[in-house]
């Protein structure tokens, strides 16, 4: 009888162990890939630090055009994703259409100084907005990024 009870307890312990391992794996898989870069996904970003002047602090969808793109904005420890539905042909036009960026025109295109109201100015604090695709900095500006639909772009505040 003691053997049966011991076997039952060991079986229950094994089941609970497997269940907790499965839960840990699900949690691990659910984490956002940017967390490896110390970014945090939250339902609403607090209005403090770099994000105190942000226009939007939640993921948001803009426009009603035929082509859909995603633009991730990363600053400090937080990020958010903008979904943009547009008929524009390049990223600069789509970002300006919804007033998501501000900057200065130069011989190389738009020099972005603000994204979503967040300032990055190399002359002030040696920060800048990096234009990236899949974490790789691009050699062209946002004016050189053609929109076909389905693209995922990133604007990352860097120092």
C-alpha cells in the first residue's frame, strides 16, 4: 500500500513538474524578440523619460490606404508599433502623411529629429534616429524605402 501511495505521489509530482516546465516554455516563447535588446512591451508606455513628449504611447493604426506597413519606434527601454495603411510610395511620404516624424531636409533626404514627438538631436546630446530593417541599419534614408505592402521598418533612437 505504501508503495502505491508513493508511486501516486511521484506521478503527481512529475505531472506538476511537466506542467510548470510547459508553462515556462510558453512564457519564454511569448516574450518579445526586442527584449533581448532591453526593450519592454507594455500596454501603454508611461509618460516619463524619453517618452514624456511622445504623441502616442500605445500601438496605433493610421490611414486607410491599400498598402499596409508596420513601423516600430524604439526609444530607451520601450517600443511601440505603428500600423500604417497608405497609398504612398515611400516610407518618408507615409510617415509625414500622419505627422509621425519631423526633421530637416538635406541633400541626403529627410534628417529625422523627432519620431512620435521624441527628440534625437546629435548636436544636443549625440543621439540620432537609426532607420533599420530587421535590426540592420539602412544605407538609405526613409525617402529611399519603397512601399509595396507588408514591409516592417524600424526607427531606433541611438547614441
